[in-house]
């Protein structure tokens, strides 16, 4: 079993839709949690950190459930420019461990 | 520089050839990480340095892979006797001192193709 697992993709949604990504991690000692965005043939870029209390940044909401070892990302009112691969990542043993990523395609 | 710089951007190597990939981290970032990303997959951890000390090399797939950071700044990932399965994007990331709260900043990567 992989240490960090994500929903398989791709997700194809129309503009304006709400889309949710889920991620589970296996090591309960995991520390910090993140969502990264990766555009085609580009490097991952930090989208947002994830806090136990949940956090929101505009149309993006991230949540962490430590008891269930589960992380989520919600994108509301999706835009064409949101099309990318979304990677969840956790800090384990001082290093960042990624999930396999979920591809999102927002269509007009 | 302003960001993490990697070179070369692209590398084509013949099977059996040795390659060296360079990473120049953000100034002041003591932690440096190497990742391997195969097509359609997330980045896979290879190795980690804090200053010049290699603290974790558990992700290196074989003894053909070697990384160094002799002066605690620039790092080189070397792959000896390249094989086709080594074809991937090699990403370098750096982070400032601390617990990793801020996340890592990645370079643009080196796309290695072994033919």
C-alpha cells in the first residue's frame, strides 16, 4: 500500500462545477499536510497548506481529519484555468511524500 | 537566485551512459531534496540533504544513483550506467530552516530520456 493515496482521475467537469479531491495517508505520525498543483510539464507548486481546523483560500477549501488520516480539497465555481493535476503531500520523517496525483480537466 | 535552478533542462542519454544533474537551491535554504517523477505519477522521494549532510537516501532506487552536496549549496545527482527505466523527470526542491511547515519550492526539473 502506498503511503499517500489519492482518488484516481481524471475528473472532467464543466465550468462552474464544484469538485472534491480526497487523499488518505497511512502513517499516523505524519506532520504537515499540503496540496500542490502541477501543470503539464511543469514543476509542482504549493497550492495551500492544510490545517486541522480547515482552511479556505478563495474558491479553495482544504480539510484534514487526523482520526481518519484523510485530507480533502474542495474547489468551488471551477474555472478553465483550474485544469491541472492536484497532488496531496504529507511530511513524514522530515521529507515530503506525495500521492500519485489526480488530473482535473475543466471544460467550457 | 530567486528560485531553485536545475540544469540541464533536458538530457538524452544512451543506455549505459553516465549522467550528472545539477540543482542550485534558493540561497539560505539548508534542506535540499531530490525526487523522481515518472509519467503520470506523483514525485517519488530519492534523497535529502541538510546542508552538506545526506540525512536520508532511502529512496535511491539502486547503487547506480549517487547524490552529493559537498559545500552545502549546489547538489549533483549522478546516475551511472543509465537504463531505460531511469527515464523520468528529476525534480529538486529546497526548503528553509524549520519543520517543513512552509512546504518546499521546486525547480523546473531535468527531463531525462534514456534511449
